[in-house]
C-alpha cells in the first residue's frame, strides 16, 4: 500500500468558482525523498498543505499508511529576530535529539552563525536554521516547500544527500523550481499541471542520487529532464 495516496481530489479556493484541482490522483509508494514540481501557480503549495492537514474542504481522499505525524515547512517562516540562532535551536529541540542537532549543525554549516541574532542572518542561513528545527522533531513525513531557497547549489546537494542518509525510513516531499536538482535527488516526482490539462498530474521517476557533487551529463538524467519538460 502506498504511504501517501491522493484520490479524485477536487478543490477551489474560497470565493473562487474555478477549480485549481480537478480529479487529481497520485501516490508516493515508499519512504524516501520525493518531489512536487510544476510551474508557479500550479498549486504545489496548496496541495502540500492539503497533504499536511493545513487545508480542508476539498473533495476526494488523502490516505496514509504508517504516517501519523506530518509537518509542513516553507522558506517564508520567520523566527524571533532578537533571539540567537543557537538559542532558537536548543530551545526547540527535544532532549533525545540534541546529538542529532549537533550533527545537523555541522552538516548544514551553521556553526559560525549560532551566536548571531536570527534577524541578522542571511536568507539562506535563516532557511537552514528553520529546516534544522523541523528535522530534530519526531515526524514521519516532512514537506519542504522551497526550504533550501537562497542556499548555494553545492550546500543544497550536501544537505539533501545527508537528509536521505540520516532519515532513510522517513518521507520527504520537496518543492523546488530547480528541475535538475529534482531530477537528480528525488525518487518519485509528481508534476502538477494547470487544471484544464488532462491528466492534471504526471508522475516521473527521478535518479534518486545519494551523493552530492557536480551534476554530470548522462542519458538517464537527460531523459528525465526531457520527460519533465514535456509533462509541464
């Protein structure tokens, strides 16, 4: 049974007559690092929030197998500007996960900014701090909505690879506009298209790479990129 399954989803924004989703159905088969991909305005964030339980009032069903705690994080979350990054992380981390926190701080390259006030950090640093505080919570699935925006490509690759290594039995749903990144690192890629298109969702298998590094041209990667481009 798929760990996340969406069947016949229909949804329109409040006070809107137009459907944003019309008979959407897809599934994520297994734990891993997956993706929601599509043009701006396709409804990626809305669908992610529906999966996370933050939006209701839709028709259809979203079912889970083995997933009880699902969180949604995005790149616009802001924490108290006056608090230090280190205090924010320590105060929100359960005692059982303090060792994991230290490991993530090192992997994410956050040591140098722990004493700085959150408001003085760059956007990339803020996003890494925010993502870290979610990763040290007990969760079964985590939606990352542009959570690595403003982080350089090399660091993003390292972070994604380490997340996949540390949490092999968790489910991640990654939202990004970077087609190459999604193609390389994600397993199941769900492509959202505008509501008039049928089907509105197309699923593509990514390379699901486990190591960071410079992307090398290859026929499998080129085939995935072409398939995504045609689908969108």
